[in-house]
């Protein structure tokens, strides 16, 4: 069972969807300041507008929301597509699909490891690891 690529690929799908669900929670929870410094910081994140040219004046909070939404959608999309391919049992597509996933989630894991905190690092690392093991045990590797 541990050498079955489908098991590892399904596990990656579960982690992708779990990551999407857990990360989407951050879109609905407001930051609560613990002290005066945090209150000022959160106020600036929500009110200070950057001049980025061409009439684009986002706040840092807008940029965080966009980034968080995109990461959630990336994980949800990848999980849905991977589940679809696995259910169709499209063996001829598996190497290519796995390789694309490995590149995308490998880069994502690297960025997460450098710029974020422990929960997204762990979940993205689990996704990347499962995809890597699935790629090693894919049918064309035998």
C-alpha cells in the first residue's frame, strides 16, 4: 500500500483540500489587537493606501486578502483537478500531472518556508512530500 502511487496522490489531494479549508478561515476572521502597538499597526494595514500607479491604491490589508484568497484557490483547484484525474484513472496523464504539481507546490513550499509561519509550512510541506512520493512510485517508474 505504501508503494502505491494512488495512495500518496490521494493523500496529497486530502492535504490540498484541508489546506484550502483551513486557510479560508483566515479570510473571515478579523485581527484583534492585543495592545496599543498592534492596534495602530492593524489600523494602518486597513487604512493606509499605497500609490501603485494607474489609479491602483490598495491597502496592505487588501493585498493580504488577495494573496490569501489566491493561495486558498490554488489549493482548492489543485485538489479538485487531482481528485478528478485520479477518479478517471487517467494513468497516461499521471506523470505529467504529478510533475506539474511537484513544481508548483515545490516552489510554493519554498516560499512558505521562507516567508510564513508553521501551519502553512507544514501543510504545504506535506502536500509536496506526498506528491514527490507519488511521483517516485508512479506506474511509468517501474
